[in-house]
C-alpha cells in the first residue's frame, strides 16, 4: 500500500539568512495564483508544471540587498500524521559529489559506511522494506544557483520512530533589491518499484537536458590514466611508454592517454615541470604519434600559496568567514582557491585552458571544485557556491570548445550537469579491496546517471596484483592499515586476482567510461588478457542493480544490462561480503530457451543448475545471455 505524500504547497516553509529567520506556509491570495510564502522582504513562490515539476523562486521585495542562506520546504512527521516509521524504510543516499559514499542505508540507524545523518544531494528514494512502496524526491535541470538537499526529518533524536521529509535549498548569496531568482525545479515521484522511479527520474533528466541543447556523448570512451600507478611521481617517459604499450596491446580499443597530477610546475601553474622537459606541446604530439588523443588533469581553482600568482594577486582568492585566506592543506602543501566571481580570475582561467587546448589536449579532467564549498567570502556576493562552480565549468567549456571531452571529477553534480561530458561517480580507486568495496556501492547507487546526464566515470579499471604483473612494486611504499568504518584509504591488503576481476566487471557493467590505470608495460599475459577481454565485450547501455533496495542488495548485487549487441544481455552476480554465499538467478533469466556464454572465456555454458550460483567471498560471475525476446530490463517510464 502506497503512502501518498501531500502536495508541496502543503509543506512548511522556513527561510534563513544573515541574522534573520522566517517561517510559515504557502498561501494563494487569489484563484489561479501560484502559492507563495511572504514574510519581511522575502517572497518564496511555487509554480507547478503539467508534468508535476515544482519551480521554486525567491524575490527580494525590499529596497536594500538581502543576504539569504537557505530555504526549507518540509513535511514534518507531524504534518504526515506520524504515518512513516523509520524502522520500516531504507533510503537511497546520494552524496553531492564523489567524495561522499552513496548507497542504500537504513533510516533509523547508521550503516557501516554512513552515519545516516547527512542529507542526500539532488535525489533520494525512500523504500518500504516489506511492500516496496517508494517515494523519490529530486531536483531537475536547468539547475539554478542552489544546491538541493533531501532531508530526513526524524521526530525524535533517537531516529527510531516517526519521520518526515524535506527539500533544503542551499543558496548562500545576496539578492539585490527587486531581484528574482529561480532556485530549483523539484519533483516527487511515487510508486511500487524504486528502480522504476530512478529510471523515470533519469529519463526526465535526459529530456530536460535535451531541451537545453545538451548533447551527451554518443558512447562511452576508453583510455589510460597515469594517476593510480604513478601518482605524482609520473614522468614523461612513463606516459610515452604506456602509450606505446597501449598501442601494441589494445590498438584502437582505447582513445585517450591522460596525464594526471605530477606533470605541473606547481598547483595553479599548469605547465610542464622538470619531469616533462619536452614541454606539453611536444608531449601532445608524441602521444598523438602513438595513435591516441592527449588528455590532462588540472585542479582549476587550486593554487599553491608558494606561487607568484598568489603573492602578486591576493585579491583573486576566496576567503573564510572572517575574510582571511581560505586555506586547504592538501598532499602538496597549503592551497588557496581562485575566486571565479572576480573578472580577472575568469580571464585567467579562460586563458589557461585556451593554452592547454592549443597545446593539443582534447580530454580535460577537472578536479577538486567541491572544496570551494568550504569558502565563505568572495569578490561578488551575488552568486552562491553552486553558481560559482557552474560558471567555472562554463568558462572551461568555452575555452576548450564543444568538441573536447570534459570530465567533472569532484564537482557537485548539480553545478556541472549539462556542461560536462562525464561525471566521476566513485572515490579514487586503488588496488585494495577497501577501495573496490566502497566504489562498487557508489557506482551501483548512481547507475541511473549513465546516459541521462552524460557518461559516468567509475575511475580507472586496474588489475595489478601478484597474478597479473611481474612488478614487485605494486604501489609506492604505503603504511599498512587495518580496515576501519567505511573501509579506509589503502586499508587491508592489496587485492588478489578474483578481486581484480570483480572490479573490472563492475566498471564494465556500469556502462561508463573505461580508462585503464596500471603500468601497462609491466603487466604479464594474465593481466593484459583480462583487460583485452573486457575491452572486446560489446558496450552496455547501463547496468541496472535489480535488487538495489532488497535486504541483500548491498552485499549481493544482481546487475543486468542491455548491450550494443541486440542478441545479448549481461547478467552479473556479485558477492561483496566476506562469507560464502549462494545467489539466485533472477526470474527474468530463467527461461529454458536462453543461451548462456561465460563473460570471461567466451565459451557456451549451461544455465546454472536450479537457478542458483555459489559465490566465494569478494567475487563475481557474469554471462552474456541470448535474450530471445525477453522483456525489457528497465520498466517503461510514464508518459
């Protein structure tokens, strides 16, 4: 039995800003007028579209500038009559950017990977454990100068009881006298299948982006990236050696060779340092001579405090709440961030990326924009963090042109959807199960993004372990750390062969970009054949985690995907836990006339006996299955 959420106009409204707080509700003063909340100098209005989308706008009705911070639209537990009990529900938590874990978690207590108190960003689904009835709350493009949080509103601090739901619109900025700003386009969907709701949300996202003339990439891209193996120690010779190895091993199966962090003179000085003596222009030509397009990593806002740029232009940088420099301590020292609201900064960033494009780069990985969210003071206060990051990526896109490939790595999704070609959906990968486990959870939670907002980037596909390489230095020397809550950075031991195959399968099944991250010339035949086997497979549309909201969906994901080959589908069964488990084949694949082919060997195999498969810990198995007219994987969306 579904729970029908009241319309948004029935929600309570609260607005806050610099030194003020207002609350009340929406009211219509005349028939046919949009509901509005009016208090003091502020008006919050709500406009409804035929498809159910609700547009939230704010107006400063006063003669002086008004500093706003947040608008909250909430159905409290009391408004809902205490009919939702947290113990009965799980929630799809969607972190605002890749730096936070995403996945399905209980509502009434922490999960091993999440404290359960942080709001979901942009979209969330709550699902009844027994009936499967679901509510999806989300934001849709065009995204405004605002971040939308979906909040769980527990009636009691213990969280083990009644709860409500809310949209929190974070827009810390100044409104000029009479200024009206559209903050967000909100949607509430209700149904009996969380996967179907996410599929519908993705389709609405795709259609609205198409109306804005955003053309997503026609297909996933492949390549090689220097970061995971070399990190900041990368040298020009390493890049070229891997370009040659890629050409020999994979040929046209890859397109890009991407130079990640380590080439630059300093952070903020995006030019060749001492390890790249030929310079970036010459290096691009050398990569292209091997048959690949050159790519480059930057952190567009980040600048070392020890650069002449910071010394000579102190007013180009954002500040903290006191107006002092906002300093982040990163692995390469103390960093400040450029202020995109300063006209000279915008010109500087534009010139930087025009220069890199002229050098020959056609793939741009832009990192660390999410760190701007910690800053508080800016040259121009008339734009929030969301608007600043969107403007940053607009400038980059204008500088590199529409034909260059742009990966948003770390930027909050709402700020870059419709500009970037691809979006990182997981944390950094390393050859440790602690990373693999968390990344697979996040990429499956974000399955719906592939093809809807562009391509997804599950970070690099890597295989190096004692079975796949003769290189005894699998990593630079790292501390040996035990697992902690949520895994941990380089925690536990390095991965083994079965764990490497599990990672490759998850990356492939996501349907997103496939960039390799090992030292290719150091892999042995086992390693190169694994990668070649993955690259030979027909691309998938996007992997659908069929049991995402089920009790065992986090530990035993079942992923199915349409492929570019109309005669075949992918079915992948995962055991991400530490126990021996048995997985059941979904009913969709239990017809007797289906033809099964092993994903890794390409050999015809019988269907699993009695529809069950035994899986060892930290492993996966997959098949390509001739579908013979089987029904669609994703339910049809509503008209």
